[in-house]
C-alpha cells in the first residue's frame, strides 16, 4: 500500500548544499511516503550510484522508491517503479519491461492526458504544475500553472490515485488535496528547508487538513 500523502522528488542542486542522501534520510524521519530519484543534471552512472544508496535506505524504512524517466535505471536499482513524462517511453512499454508488479506513474496536466494515461495502465499520476514553480525551466511562469480547478476536474475524470505537483507548499497543500489530489509532490519545499524532517511533517499535516 503506497502512502501518497508526501512525495519527495530529489534534486541535489536544489538542496542548499546538502546531499540528496541527507535530504532523503531527513524526509524519511519526517514520514515521507514516496521518494522519486530525479537528479536531472547527473549522469546515468551517478544516478545509479546514488540510487543504490536510496534504494537501501527506502527499503529499510518501508518507503516507496521510484525513478524518474529511466526504465533501465529502475530495473537496475530494483526500484518499486518509474515515473514517466511526455518525452519518455509509453506506459505500456514500461509495463512490459518492468512487469505487472511495478508502479508506473505518468505526468499529466490535462483531463484528456489523465484519462489517456489511466487507460494505458498508469498506476498513478503526477498532476501539475498546479502553481507556478521555479524547479523546472519550462514552467516557471504563472501561465503554465493549471490551478486547483483543473485538479478537481482530473479527480472527477479518473479513478487512479494522483499527487499534485508544482509550487506546492505547506500553506497551499490543503487546497490541492481538497480539490481531489491524494497527496502532494514537492522538491524545494523539503530540499531547501532548514529542517527537511519538519518540513515533511508540516506537509503531512497540511494534507490531513485538506481532507
């Protein structure tokens, strides 16, 4: 059973000089439910070596571990699954390669994309960017934010669980969950926090408040 409440996407370059392993350890102490290995600016080998550490740490803690984009890395690391975007291999291909037990996620921003991903066999969705965000170069402006009305429309349209992502903080997380998200996915709200464990706990409280 996956705990969707707080979903951490890792990125060392956004971690205030701390290592991803340190951030993940603190987030686990704070009760994170899912950790996604992202690290867009690292080589495949570097992500693999980091992933070995994170796989061991998350397995010991009973935390779900997924890999961003790379099905091959997910296989090599014996991850619980993979999270795919528009430019990655299709969901059915990931399912064929990873098997029926793998957790396969898909990033979407429209009702149509959400329905298509669910029909293709995605186990969960990452919906966003809900609010403006600074963690991706291509969605750092208000015009790219889909807002909570879209979150609500997607909640009405699909039956698979999903997390809202993009510009989410402990302050606005309740409205994302109230709109229908099963949890929230963040990068900087945890990675840049002075106390990542406390930040994770605050997000948990915010998700509960939204319910």
